[in-house]
């Protein structure tokens, strides 16, 4: 049950007469992350399980989820998990810029996605990226019962190859893209499998999408290279529409370790290969402090960008009124550039009042002008240094040096 193991080297570059950019596997991961990060339910994604995690490449994106409390990677290949266990450890940047919304526990577990483990009973989202095509038919038939019958996540994302797209691969010999694939479905076959699930579990709805579209007319008619099905539990979808998950404290669930302690007699077939806890530092700044820190950081980032300053000088060459040290920012651009829209009750008026309270001048058009502090002139400093009075040399400086002979050591 692996992740992205396509033997076609062209997947990371050219596909027939076109090229994917970014690469196809990255598009799949980004698409799944975008689904998990939808504003109406992002705060409800507190526990995410990635089945068939394989090399754990998706984790680099999963740990970007600000409101996620636990991430679990599950794969049947225990040996592989032991080889890649270090991948879940924090990087140096995770210590320099620790999480501020909530802590994060990361687990690697060995097990099958058809086996029920009590510790995952409160899972919010399940992802299975390029996994189901690696399963034998008798195993695949058991997947819906465990995922939608027992675990019942709020959200489930499945991706799988679209076999209709295979004719565009150069020198494709088939029958499948990878030696371990047991099948590859057309778009109609994938939809049938998904609709069978929603018929059996009517509390779920499904929508379809995909990544990896070709640039030719024939490629467009064949659909995406990878097709995606997103299952949403209907009560969760309704709660999301009503704004329930706009509060981080909504529906707090038990953590994996708590569930394990409370259900010692319940099935827990998965073996924990590795667990890591990420650094967490609560952000106790006031709203005004957060706005000022974000805006001032953006000001510095723009004003001291040498390439940007060079472009401004070129664009304004010959303009006698141009002041190279004066920069103008609109309040709306600050809200977008500083990602302030995620803050509760954010508004241009609030940003303006924060800046004005710090002494910035904001006009009626909601623009703020910031003056850059020029770097000290290095040439002038050099001249000043030359003018400094030099000390008079003393006689000891002109004495013959004493020759030091080190004794040979026989130790």
C-alpha cells in the first residue's frame, strides 16, 4: 500500500507532448492539502490520518495545517516505516518558528486500512493518495466498511490513476503504470465505486476533481492524469455551512494516547513505529501587536529587497519627484500579504487604527507611507576611519622577534 511509485520517469517531467509543472505528485499533495484547508472547516481538521503513507512525502504539507492536533501515517510496510521514521522529526525551523495555534503529535503506525483501530475512532480526515490501486480486489472490498462504517471521518480523500490518460504516455507498454498496480480505473469506473459507497453509506456525499490535465485538445477530453474523490459526511458539511468550525475549540476530541488508555480492551492492531511531538509556543500577543508585527515585517521585507528597489529606481528614472526611500502600501494589500484575513473580525479600519497608534500616517484612501532608513554610506565611514588619529608606535614593535623552539614530545 504505497504512495507515489510510478515507474514512468516522465511523471516528474514530460508526459507525451506536454509537461506538468509542478510535478504530478506535488499537484496531488497540494490538491489534498487545499481540500483539508478549506476555510469553512479547516479548524475542524484536528486529527488527520494518511493511509498508505509510504515514504511520508505528504507529511511536509500536512504539518503546515495550523489547526491540526494529530497527524497519523499508516502503512502495511513496517520495514519501510522503520527506515523513514526520522522523517517525522522536527526540522531546525520548527524550533525557530514553533507552532502557535496548537501542539502537534505525529505518529507512524504499521497496519492495514481495512483493520479497525480504536485509537483512530475520532479521526476528522482520512487521505489515501494513490493507494487503492495497489490493493487486491478482496482487500479493496473491505475498505469502505472500515473507513465509512467504523471510523466515519468527517472527510475522506481518495486519489487514483485515470487509465484513460495512459494513451498519452510515451512508449507506454502497460497494462498499468506501475508493476504493483492491481487495476487502473477509467473515470466512469472510479465514479461507480464511489457511488456504491454513498449508496451503502448515505450519510456521505462525494464530489470529483483531478490533477494533471494535458495541454492538447485530446488530453483535455481524456480527463486528469490522477482523479480525486472527496467524501464529506453530511452532518459535517451542514455544520461547516453554519460556521461551527470557525472556532478552534469546537468539538474537542480525545487524543490518541487518551483513547488508548481509556479503551485497553478494544482492538488496537496498529503498531506505533515512531511518535514525535512538535514544539508549541502559544501566541499571547494582543490583536494590535499581531497586526503591527505582521505589517512591520512586511514593510522591512519589501523595503530592503534589493531587486525590488532596483526595479523601482528603473521605473522612476528621470522622475524628479521620486523619493527612493518612501514606500506606499495599501491597507488591503497588507491584509492579504500578511495573511491577516485569518484573524477574527479583521477589517481595514482595525489595521488602520493599529498603525496610527504606532505613529504611522494613514490617509483617507487607506494607504500608509513608510520611510526606509538608508544603509550607512560605507565610503564615508571608510574616510572617517582614515581620519582617526593613529597611535604612535612604541620601540617594542621594532625589536627582533624571539625565536620559539618547541620541544619534541615523545608521549
